[in-house]
């Protein structure tokens, strides 16, 4: 198994987290997006979207962090990570949508603006991020996990950019349920910190 990876990417981080929590061995192919290493013709053969992460597992090549999380959960995990019943799966998918909307367009882009100098509207990104955190707090003030009784790929998908919210200038101080949830994730077997630059 091979993961095309950029160490500071939150989307790559969520895939590395699940790989670690599942105890899977894999080779990392470090791909520096800042230096344009995803824009080459060779990389486009791996992922036509020219983005990381990309997972190669035997004859299968999967791109997009959400697709990779689903693949790993179904192929190597157990129903704990992605429930097989309809409503269990639906609850996970709802939070995957939050991770790809409010958290991506909010927290991730606010971080990209401040850390990578990307030309996003910082105030608007922060506003979107706060909207996502508010939705999460409503759930996590009454439940330990986002989609069920235990951790699922919904939690793994939402974790990275929430844990890095401060890098986008968004404080987690108003969200005690979210802060407690971060601690629960960090206590899971196989958790690893985001790698330094």
C-alpha cells in the first residue's frame, strides 16, 4: 500500500490517522504541493485532479480523502468505523459533508490563508469555520462522538482542521464539547500528531 502524501495537509493527515488506527503498513510518497509536485504530467496519471492524498493498494488507486477513508473502513476496518446499517451510514455521511463544507471552506481555508498565503477572504473563511464549529458543539455537548456511540470515520474526517483551527485564527475556547472531543480522539489507540513541516 502506498500513500501519496504532503505532511502538512489536513486531508492527508486524516488518511494517515485512519491508517495508523487500523494498524496498516504503508509506504509514504512525499509529494510537495507547495513546490508544484502534483502538477506534473506523471502525477496527473495517478490523480487527474492533481491533489493529494492518493492511495494505491494493489491494483486500486483511490483519490480524495473521503473516498480513501470509506475504502479503508470498508476494506480493512470493521463496522465501527463505517456502520453498515442505513441510518448509521447516513449519520456518518452527514458529518463527512460538514468536513467537506464548513470545515474545509472555513477552517482549512482560513489556515491556508495565514499559513500558506493563499488568497482567500480570511474573515469569510473564519465565519464559515465558526458555523461548522457551532454545529459540532450542538452535537458534542450531548454526545461523545459525532455519528454514533464510538469513533467513526466522521470523527477522523473532522478532526484535523478542527485541531488546527488556531492556525486559521479561530479560537476553540467557546466550544467545550469540541475541545473534549479532541481529547477523546487523541486518546484513541493509533493516534499520531500532525507531522512538523
